């Protein structure tokens, strides 16, 4: 049986409460975070930091969720803007040294001032998960974490129907498509296969995806679980799945040249055939010619890290011939 994760949960409460109110139009609730973490392991430490005289109602909600309230009073005549941040950072590092059994630290904030804390915890071999509200989360914080979860994406967070919150927000980033995840998964699986001497398991793929993009979540693409996403990609012949050593953790391989890959090789062969009527076809600039014929073409869709690797694969399959040409000072491609 795998070792259960033991989690320490820290709330930068003023940052979360104000962001939830101003950016989402809701009252912050800790329960969705607790429920999400319960699926990952045991939450053995729960602490929230704030001047609680400003959050009287919130105290009751946090108490119901078994969160320890750390009081940081704002004394009259004194500016103590960062007092809660400093106390929270000191406590987290202290726990990392004193509690060897803690494997994961969850830092709930959108403030980039906590990036040094995240780096230090990772140096101490702790996994760090960030949780924040997307509109108010600094762009510097998510890449510093092993994983970053946006609060509004959690199950149990009910957002109002109004399209815009009270505070003006920046334009939302374009929604990523299933085609984007196809490219991401294939390049990741291909990279893991090249760097690993053993089978590539689905759990390894998920960890690698989070290392590339800590904000990655299969739910953003409409899938309830990572396994469901992998099965969808298998149905599309992007990857193939087979039983792994552990139940529920299948082995993942790139699909062995499905129809779409064959179509891509044919597109390459046909394009080269047309171009070579006017003279030798250099590899340089050939990808642009393919995109003129198919604007959505990308070798990464098929797990290749670069266009040269894709053309070499086409050469191996007899679709084209790839040779070095001194006159061109580069590769020449010929239709077979």
C-alpha cells in the first residue's frame, strides 16, 4: 500500500476572503478546499492567519472546518501589513523542520510574496500545492508550485450568474482545447519514453504534465478524471493503454501510427512532390509550406518534439527521402 500523504494547510485569509468577495462575488468557504485535499491524503495541520476582528462571521465557518485561527492584530497607530505573511511563512518552515512526517504543504494565497516560501519548502523536499483565486493570483506564484489549483474550479464553489464581478478584471485567457491537450500529452509521453528505461505509467504522465504546467487540470477540458482523459485519447488513436504493474495505473504508449499520422505523412509527401517540380526542396521552410495546405498541422500532435524528427520518421516509413545536401547547406527532402 502506498504511503498516505500528510498535509499541512495554510490560509493567507485576508487575501482569499477579499479576492473571493471582489473578484468572484462570493463569500469564501474553506470546505471545498478541505474536500479536495481529503482525496489526496490526511490534512493534519490547518491554520489561517488574519486580524480576525475584520472577519467575525468567517471565524465560525473556519471553526466548523477545524481550522486553527492565528490572530495577527493590527495595533493602533502601527502598520503591520505583512505581519500575517511573515508569521505564516515562519510557521510553515518551522513545521517542515520539526515534522518530518509532513509530505505536502498547501499554501492558499495568490500573493507572489510567498514564492520564496514555496521555493524553500521544495528545497526541503516537500511537495507544495498552491490554491488561489485566478483573477487575483500573481503570475509568478503558480510556476513556483508543484501544483496550483484555482479556487473557483473546485467542486462545491458556487459562483453567481453575473458575468463580471464587481471589480474590473483582466480579459480571461483563451480556453484551451482538447487539441491542445493531445499535443501536450503526446510530447510528454514521447519525452518520458526517451528518458526512461522502463514503461511509462499514467501516474508518471500526470506528474510530468504538472511539472510543465502546475495549473494543469483535466477538468478544464471537460473530463472528470485523468483516466477518463487518457481513455478519450486512446479512442482517438492518439495513445494506447495497457495494464500496468499496479491496478488503476495503466501503461501509456504513443499510438502506433494511426490514420491521422498516416495522413500527415501523406501531406508531407504530396507537398514535397509539388515543390520539387520547381527544384530541390530544402527542409528549411518546408513546415511553413505544410501549414499553407493545412493550417492546423503540428508534428507535436503525433508526439514528435520537432519537425526534423517528424521528417526522419516519414523517411523511415518510406513517405519521403531525407538527405544532406552540401549545396543547400542543409537537408534536402524528396518525395518517394
